[in-house]
C-alpha cells in the first residue's frame, strides 16, 4: 500500500500560505506539491469545511488561511483530509475459521486501535504553528538568505 500524502501535503501548504504567500490559487498549490489543481481543490475543500481556509473565486481569488496556525492542530488537518489510514499493517480482511488467525486478528485489532487513539491524541496536542516554528529553526540553521515562496522558484 502506498503512503497517503494528503496530510503532509496540506500541512506543507498551510505553512507556506502563512509564512510566504498569504493567498494562493489551486494551480499554484498544485505546482508546489506536484499534483493537479483538481486534487488540490478536493483537499482544500475539506480544510474549508473545517474553517481552516477560505476561498474566493475570480480574478485575484484563491485560497487563504481562515485562522492562525496556532489554532489548527495536526488532528484538525488529519480529519479535514478525510482520515487517511494511519497504519499499513493490520489483520486479515476477511474473517477466518482458523482459531490462530482469529487470535492474531483480535490482538492486532486491539493493539492498532490503542495505537490510533494515542496517535490521534498526539496529533491533537500539536499545532501547525509548532511545525512552522520548526521550519523557521531549520531555515535559520540552513543559512539560506530568504525563504522560498514556491518549490522550484529558487531551489528550495
């Protein structure tokens, strides 16, 4: 199973919007995260429904943050992008008559449910602002002269 990149991509976009560009079109965002504008609009719609971003149509329109990054948790973004699977492991998909497999599946289900609960609690405790501050620390340590508004623009 391939990794689901929706959450990391949207976190990336939110931080760029806050720190570098303010407002961005679906086409600009698509270029930044190497996808197409239709995919961007679908992902951004979930963020809009949760009050994280707003959008304006027409000339000069685009997406912009609707609230500060300090008010957005990683869990908010996770939920806004559709609750992607957290783990690529798990029990057999179909119930089995084998008692060994039943025991394995029951233990995996219980353990993964507990891990998911803990991970979601951790996501809820981390704000996007904290991640953005980590970016700023890394930026300062990197020695770059100026932050880059979009990927590929100056070699980010």
